[in-house]
C-alpha cells in the first residue's frame, strides 16, 4: 500500500534532540557521493531507531550536523521518500513515516498472491536464456557484501523469474509492491543470517523453475515470501 504525503497525520512533530543530531554526524568524505552518504546515514538512523516515526527532518540542522550543503540533502530526501522511509509535505516539511506490522503484512500478502500467479504463468514459458539471466543474478547476489545493493539484485532475480508470464498489469502491481516493501525488507538485510537464508531459498526456487516443476516452484516462492513477512511482522510487534 503506497503511502501518500497527505495521508501522514502528525499532530505535533517531534524535533530531534541535539545529542541525536550529533550522533548522525560522521565523515562525509569517506562516502562515494554526498547524496549517497546522506541517504545511507539517514536510512540507517531510521532503521535503528535514532530517528523515530513522526520526527521532523529539518534540512538546515541536518546539513550542519552531516557537514553537507542543502542540495545533496534534498536529493537524499527524495530517495528516502521513494523508498517509503519519509513523507514530504510541501507546507510542513519532511517526516519519518511509521513502519507498522499491519502495513507490512498487507504488502507481503499481496506480494505472495500476485507473484505466485506470475510465476505460475511464467514457468512453462520461460526460455533457457531467461533462466540463465536469473542464474547469473543469483550468482552475483551470492557474492555481494552490500546490504543495499542486495535489495536491487533480489528484485532483479524475482523479476527474471516472472519474465515469461506475459502479464504487464500484474508485473506493474508487483513492482509497486516491491517499492512499498523496500523499507521493511531492510529490517532483515541488516541481520546477518537473512541474506544467506534468502539466497538458499532463491537457488531452490530456481532449480524448480529449471525443472519446469510449476507446483513446487510456486510452493517454494510462497513460503519464501511468507517467511520474510513473518519475520518482519515479528520484529515490528516486539
């Protein structure tokens, strides 16, 4: 479920304390670009609770604490809004969007149903070349040490599996759900065993697809998505 700017209702936005602002500040020169640095730092602060749901993100104070100009910070805000971590209201500014178990459960339930339908339609039609593409993506994901980069490889792998489904509307809905799920899936990616477990499940699904075993492939995919959902909901309900 996409979060719209006007849907965020925050009666009294909280300002960040000076100590939390200081904690955000590290050496921006060690990161590839100022925008990437700001995005990664703010994303991490939201995920680990330094920035809480409802916090107002003030460009001036954040730029000073991070040692950046306003331009890369505005670009970082745009990235984080796309990922669903913050909402930007033209009149009130940027705020941290709450992560809720209910929202996560709905997103992953829709994902499981739509992706199972896409995979079911794809397995008997998928070409050897398309299977090779999925295999190469899975191999690259095995090698990556980048938690953020793994998210993009994860999406590319799933999309490759559904490539032959010939259902453009379904694929558009699936892509939207993946965008909505980005912030939730990152809760798992920062927990070491998750990526290894996810990759084992990917290889099992791919093997079922390679063998044209439709029922097994769909069963494994549903289990894969539902297990991720259960872990995310469990973390949010603690």
